[in-house]
């Protein structure tokens, strides 16, 4: 119900915004011709195509800035600020496009007039939407009267969500405690959301308050069954919603999926949804492919000779690493150490500078002269673009550990390998030589996992570029 109302309102907003683009385009052309006295060279079909492109572009920008979300707007001021930001973005994109499309003859004075008129019209339609939805809510148009039943903390979490939810009207008539325990004295919003009793009063409260919907938000370890209370709601004809016991706002996110008619509650520990992973993979394929071509077409023929002349052994170093959820794969690097580096490691374990299962020492004697240059410039990492292209790694992720390291992991460490490892990541751009505790490395990895967005990958890649250029943090 709540999602349906938000979906309808968002679609109305998108249609109004598209109409405003059409109005602004033609009004701006009239202003331009009336006050600038210029001729209009653009044909009607070209102008119509321009308008269609702009309303798709404008709606995309507004969607990116959150105008079509299910979150309620309580004030016009933040709306105005975001609309101004959207206008600046729109003007910049159109100006850039027209710069490259020199044959598309939009008069220069027209563009600022159009963007200004569009800003004005969209401001009016947003103010209209905000005002009308407010009136509908106050007048009780299709208003849903909601009763919340449960434990104190979980009930207030539902209250906060309902207060932020976009709709054309819902009212919280009161709260029922799941036990005889009294509400704490510092409870939020108790001044205007009354406590109507306990769950045993459910039937009487539903009838007295003309309740439309009951939301149960009880604790996961509730000793008694909810079934008798659900049957009360069903007999009376009141809709019921239940906050799943698995829901914890402080921990993993919970999503509802439907598998061929079977509802599933899916608990995720990171934000990477299917669409986000799809675009992340497309980026990996594109950049991984280009990086692989450059590596094996340019770097290997040139640097391979230097590696061979510096010390005997293969040009490429191949080693088992642990990928997503424990999948083992072979990582590739340009060899920067002597061929017997793995054998020498046993004698160097006492010099390990990182507390925990990860191994790292300064001035590693196993590194060759050419290897120091390769590591300083991060050129040794380039063969990993092939791992990225194949899907074993990603451009951005966590550092790929060895099986020996993973064998020493605590359970909470293993969550860092719940995603694909990356060529770069938060650890690499955070001054990797300065971090001496493996737990701190894991915390950075989990920070990346828990707050992931695609733009974060782009930011990390950009920062990695400058870290490499400045030669910071290399071994």
C-alpha cells in the first residue's frame, strides 16, 4: 500500500515535470523571438526532438537528486536548493552537448532563458504537488488509520519510517505495548502519539479507533505466538503488516523477494544490488579488457626483457589467492621478486610488520632491482587486469589474500572475502605503509562493503591514479 501510493505520486511528478519541459521550451522560444528580435533557424521536428531529449534528461537528473523517491518532502526550501542544483547540471550538460554539435543551431541566448523558465515552472509544479498532498492528508482523503503494536524501540522505528513515507494520507492513531512493561519516560513523540494499552487490548482498540491497518513490530524472541492476534485482525477485516524478526536497522539490510510465488526474506550484509553489480561488472570488463591489451601488448614485451636480465625466472608471477566466498584462483603479476621468494618467506616471518595474518616488511630482501621500480610505479599490478576481465577480481575491492592467510582468519575477518577482491581499494589509497594492524585493514574493507555505491568505485579509482602518480604507499 505505502509503496503503491509513493509509486503513483512519483509517476504523477514525472509526468508534470515532462509537461513543464514542453511549456518552458515554447514559452522560452516566444520570449526569445519577442524580446531579442532574432530569427529562429531550428525546424519544428528538430525542436520537438530537442524537447523530447531534454525532458528525458531533466527527469533523469531529478531522479538522481531524489525527487521521485518514496521519501516525504516536509519543507520547500530543500526542494528549491535541489532544483537549482538540477538546473545547473542541466545547463552544463546541454551547453557541453551543443559545443560538440555545432550543426545544431540553438541560439545562445535561448538556452539560459529556457533553463530559467524550466526552473520556474518546475518550482511551481513541486509547490503545487506539496500543497495538494498536504491538503489531501489533512482532509483525510483515502487516509489510512494505523495502529502499531510491539516493543518500544521497534515501534518508534516504524513511527519514524511512517513520518518519512510519501503518501496522500496516513495517521498513526496510537501504540500498543507488546507486554505490561511501561513506556520509558524519555520516549519520543509520546506527546502526540498516545499509548493505548497493551496487545491484549487489540480488539477493543481496533473497534474504538476505527483502525484500517495494524503493524506488528514485536521483538524476535517474543515468547508468545502472534497467531491469536492475527486471527482477531482477520476476523474484523483489518489489514496486517509484520516487521520481520530478522530486521535490525543497525546491522544487515533486509529485502523481500518473490521466487515463483514464494516470498523470501533476504538478509544482505552490503548494498550491492543486482543492478549495481551489473554496472560494476560492465566497468570491470571494459577497463579490464583495455588494461589487459596494454599489459600484454606493450608492458610485457618491454619490461619482460628487463625482468629476465635482472634475475633468472619467469616474467609473470602466478600465485594462488582466495577470491569471493573462498573461491581459489591464480593471480598474475609482473615478477618483482627473486624466483625463490616463497621459500625465503619462512625465514622472514619474524620480521613481519603487520599484526595479524597478513605479511609485509619494509626493504624486503626478496625484491629485485627491477622489482623495486615495478612496485614503486605499480606496474607489477597490470597483469591483474586479466583477472578482472575474467571475473575473478574487480577493479575495486578488497586485497586478495593467500590461502595461508585465510586459514588464520577469525569469522569476522572472512566477511572481507564476501565480495570479489580488487586491484585497488580503500586500504591501498589510505596509506598502506602506515597501517600496521590487520584488523584496521579489515575495518577499511568492511567500511567499503557496507557503504558501497558505484560512485565510490569511481572515486577510489581516481584517488588510486593520483596515489600511483605520487608514488605513495608502494612497497
